[in-house]
């Protein structure tokens, strides 16, 4: 059973899509859970990201990775030439 969720803006900036500047957002989502049958608590953490294309009114090019998977997030940001305006330190 999920007992709590928390979401925090992890990074915000600009990126490039089809030669145009768009906004880029990365959010860290932590979910806490309990398993009554096993008597265990656990938690999961994922980073969700997407590009905000206001010109075409769509969020596009999403990414999802475990919070510990820094390589996937780094590849996504680099591949979109993301420039951070605001970044939360871990």
C-alpha cells in the first residue's frame, strides 16, 4: 500500500527541440509504501522529465529513470542541449 508520495522540482531550464528553444523540466517523485503481509516498509524514487513546447501546446520527449540512474538523466539532458536555470542539489 502506498503511504506517502513527495514530488520536488529537480531541475528546470531550457533545451532545444527541432532547432527551437523550449522549457525543460525534471521532477523527482518519491513514493513510500508498506507491505502488511511481509511487515516491511519500502520506498521508490524516480525522476520524470519532459520538454514544454508552448508553441505547439504539448509536453514532449519524456524521460523516466530511477533517481540513482544518473547516466540516463545526464544523457537525456545532454541530448537536448539542456541549460539549467534552476537546479536542486541532492
